[in-house]
C-alpha cells in the first residue's frame, strides 16, 4: 500500500472548502493532519467569511481534524509572515502539501504556488477546472448543508443572507452571479452532512452592511459593500 502524503487543508468554513475536503478524504490519497484558517486577531473571526472562532472549532471537532489558526492584523499585511510560520510548523511534522478549494481564479492559484513552492510545499486544488455548473451539481449531491452568510451588496441583497444552498437558491441567482460565488458574490457556512460527525447548531442574529477597502494593482483603493451575518451558537 502506498504511503499517504501528509497535507494541511486550508479551511474557509464554506461550501467549496467542505466539498473539496470531503473529496480529499474520500479519495484517501493524503493524510490530512490539520485544518488551517486565517483569522482576524481583533475580532477572532475568519478572514472574509467572518465565522467566529468558536464555530470554526466546532466545525473542526465535528469533522475530526484539529484546527490551526493564523492570526492576521486587520489590514492582513502579516499574511506572508504568518503563513511562513505555519508552513515551518507543519514541515517539521512531515507535511509536504497544502490543499485549497479554489475553482478557476488563476491569479489566486498562481499566487499560492509562487509562495508555497519555494518553501518546499506543493499546492493541491481538488476542485480546479471544474465548471461552476458541474461543481454546484456535485455540491447539491454531496449532502453537505450550507447557508449564505455574506453577500456582495451590489450583487445579492440582504434577503439572501441565511438562505440554504439548494436548487431553489440556484434558480434565484441573477445571471451575472457565478453559481458558486467564486468571484466573491457570496460566502457560506457549512454545518451538517456526511463530512460532519454531528450537526453544528448556530443562528444568525442579524445582517450588517459593511464596507471593505481593497488596494488594486495600480495603487487605487476600491470600496466594496457587503451584507454580513452575525453568527451565534
């Protein structure tokens, strides 16, 4: 029997992450030693998805894998420093691969490879190149249960917060929105299904409208507004 390669899984807490992890565990080619999530060190919530740390820990416990957190400043300027520290930590445990749930954003994949490969870590993308339509069909068949917790405000309004990802949700998406939200149109929280040993109970107390500023390649600052759920146990 071929010895499985040790890997760390980059965990967002959302549907694509859950689907990619379920696929990896079913194929059994890697020994996943840990989940890894970047968190805001001030709010103790995950980056972008803003899932509270206590719910991330419940996800990891239900999945049966430990969670390694990389604390980031609000401006995320210490991302590379934090990831280098994480890579060093896991390389000492014999880890050779980091696994991500990206679908088709080439610049994201190229960035990961440019940072991880020189450090002796190979990047694995189990969902890469699958069309959004096929991937959504795979997700709907997977049994994973997931709800929308963040939307880009100019793409999807407040009424989408808290909605279950199912056939009705897919039918309701505007034509310009990627079915899987791969362009950042929406983010999700996965809480039940074959991947989990037990259902994670949570509730959405309210949705807040927030603004994020992003610096693009030419130095210009662009602002984006989002609807963001407050998640409670």
